C-alpha cells in the first residue's frame, strides 16, 4: 500500500499564502516599513521587526538556487522517483523549497541559475502546491 503524501497545515500566519496559491496567484508578505519581502510567512518582518505587513502578488518567476534529484523517496513519494527538489530564488528575492517539474530529472537537464516559473498543483480541496518549471 502506498502512503499518501504529507500536506502542509496552514496556520493563521500562513493561511493568506495558501489561499493565494489555491487561487493560482501566489502572494508573499512584504513589510510596509522596510519594503522587504520575506518567506516563510510570519507575524513580523525578519529584517526590521515591524508588524506592518501587506500581501503582494508575486511575479511567479525565479531562478533555481539549488536542487537535488531524489532517487530515494520520502514516505508517500515512492511513485514519483526520481524527482527534483529545488530551492528557487524568486524575482522578489525570497527563496522557497519546491518541486521542479516539466523536466526529465537528469543532471544534464537542470542547472543552478535556470529560469523557472510557477505552476500550481491542486492536491486537495484546500491545498494547492506551487511547483516550478523551466521557462
């Protein structure tokens, strides 16, 4: 029997992020005091400690900052190997961990600095995961 994949559990601080992903228009928190974006969502700015935050729609574009091709799956991912786990640096300056999709998971097909754009995967009635594919 294949174990189901783990899903995130939204908190009050992260709920706007997950709601925006569900609507296929990712929003990121930005500080009104210092104008810096940050990720993961939290109640205060990690740059200047201000609690004066706003949610801004992200461009959906970025570059691969780091990646690994997984051949040994975590529980629930047995049917997906090999797959690419990446850290993407968004145009807004924040980095997030995600799956890289739309590319054969071989080293010759992916590289650090590769341009990527967001693609949304509706995985449940309440959770949509952002994944990234090469442009």
